[in-house]
C-alpha cells in the first residue's frame, strides 16, 4: 500500500527550463492537492483538484499549471522555472467522502525537492 | 476559511504531557479543527481532528473549547520522536470547500 507517491524526489533545473512533478495515489481518493514549502515556513497551497475533472487555484498558483490526468494522478508543471520556485513540493490526497465524520483528512507524499539555479 | 494562531515554539520534557494551544477565533460552525505534524522534512502526518466534541485516538487528544474559538492538542507522554512542527488548521468538511491552509505551526522540542 504505497499511499501517495511523488516523482522525482530531487531535481535541479536552470532558470527558464520546464518540468513536471508527478503525483499518484492508490487510495481511491477523490481530491488531490499540491503544496510548496519554503525553508522555515509552513505549507502553501498551489492548486487543488476537488474531484476528477476539476482544478482550482490555491494561495500561490502563479507560475504553475496542473493536470488531473485521472482519479489517481495529479501533475504539477513549471513552464519556465525561476529561482523563486526553489522549494519542497508536497502532493496530498483526501477521500472527501468520509461518511463517518464528514471531515477531510489529507494524506501527504514524501515530497519533491526542487532547486532552480 | 478561518485562520489559526499558534505559538512559534514550545519545549517539553520526555515523558511529560505536551499541550499545544491553537486559537481559531473566526472559525465558522461547519469548520473542523485538524492537527498535523511534520518531522524533519518529511510529508505532514495527520494526527487528529474534531468539530465540537473532544476527541482521542492512539496518538493524541484534542480539547475544543465550548465556544470553539480555541483548542489544545495533548500528547500525553511525549517522546523524543514527537519532536516536530505541529500544525493546527481549520477547514470545512468533506461536503464543502476542501481547501486546507497551513500556517507556520508550533515547533515542539522534546528533551530528555
């Protein structure tokens, strides 16, 4: 039972290069999220997908695009990387259909550390 | 979504109870209180959540005040492994707006 899997774990880019961070979950969750975490700070929401076929902006969406490829996969794309996007990126998913309590509990991946030179 | 206020850091002796406070004075009636923790640079780990009543699980207890404006996470017997950043978040449940906003959290240091 892998949970939430992110690839790659580490990546170094040059300014202006593009790349895609991949995220997959095997828990049949409906909602998926991308957060970034800068050194010494909390997590900030970039984009989220409440359900398959929908995506919405979070707190810091500029410079990113997302694709909810199917129910399992949610990718984050940097079209033209900038040094300000150097960060650790976390993907998360949630059932969003918790019939017991109605709560929305997130399961996180291990993170992808991105450095933009 | 309501915002939360937490102390930036706390200390606790190993074996003692760690009581982590959180203020969420603007919480609305359908918003839950969630607690997560992050050890080193790992992905955040869910601990517990509650709506109105106090809750307990194998990891911790959550005490929510009657007016729901604040809460306390209790780790009953802290160990060195509990050293982490603890995040208190409020947000709507599964049927509503699903965005959860993390603040800076409380850095808990458990010492021998």
